[in-house]
């Protein structure tokens, strides 16, 4: 059994090996597929574990992201029970803070090795194109973020009242976020910018995903109004 880490020269080779543990077309693997296979190589470290038979039975990916500049995002997949200890030992530094994102069923298996705090359970929603109805709203301005991904916002002068964009975007999926200023909530601003963003993503052939914290009924209702449906997949995000 052996754990190997990527270098700039070997990252693409290791990414190809990690594909066997992912389904890029499954919303449950959307985030892991993006950060493992497509995230900026200069800000990505990938660790593979090979089982006794030589086959890859687990990976851990550690990425510097714009989500949290001080805590690298970490996600992983394992097949069986042998890979987890070696991946954590090689891929993480004791005492260093991380943002851990894993399937809900994997979170308990991390507890013997990691101290997890501020954990939240997230529902993974996927847009159903048959339920989506484009809306015209003259207040919404469509554009792009610094990475070239679509973005939609409502502004008043220099103030951004509502904005929708993407946290990450792979060739298959994009994870949508939305923020509405407190005084603007309840006026349809969030729905308007999300609707515009979804329309742009669909034009590009990309399926939008939307993560909602369990119990956040307001966000869940907004997502349903636009056409998102619950995939049944659950994700744990913790520090």
C-alpha cells in the first residue's frame, strides 16, 4: 500500500487515475470532480492511495480557493477502509485549519483522524430544465466574474443589492450562490438574479447545482421557484 502526492509534472496523470473514483455526471460528485480534475493546477495538490493490489482505492485533494483564503478546501473519496489513514497523514498537516467537504456518509469515518467543528449538512439540488421558466427583469444586469463565469446582479448606484454567481464551474456542473442585502429580501431580488444566472449557464450547456443548508427553508423555496429539485445527496461541510 502506498500514498503518492502530485507535482506540477504529475498532476494530470494522477487526475486521470482519480477519475475511477468519481462520476462526473452525478451531482453528488460535482464539487469533488471539479476540485480534483479541473481546479487551477497551481493551487491544487492531489494525493492518491494504492491498495495492496496496486489499484487506486482513494484520493484526497487540497486546494487553495477564493472561498476561504486562509483555509484550503479539502475533499476526498475512498473505496474500502485502507486508504483513509494514509491519505490524511500525507495530505493534511496537524494543527492547520481546513475546510472539509465530504459526502454525509463519509463524515463519521473521518472523526477518528480529524477534529471537525462548525459542521453543516447541505442538500444538493439540481436544476430540472423542464421546470425552469426564463424571466425578464429590467433591473438585472448580466455579466461575468473575473474567471469568465456568468454573473447576474441588481444594483442601485454603486451598491449591489442582489447578486448571483458560481462558486465553481466544471464542464458538467456549476454551483450557484446568491446573496441579497437584508433590506432587499422578500422582494423577489434573489429569484430574479438566480433565474438570469441559470439561463446563462443553460445556454453554455452547464447544469446548475445549488447547495442549501438543512433547515434553510427560505433558500430552499427560492431554489424550488426557479426549478431546482432535491437530488437526495447530502454533503457535510466542516472546519
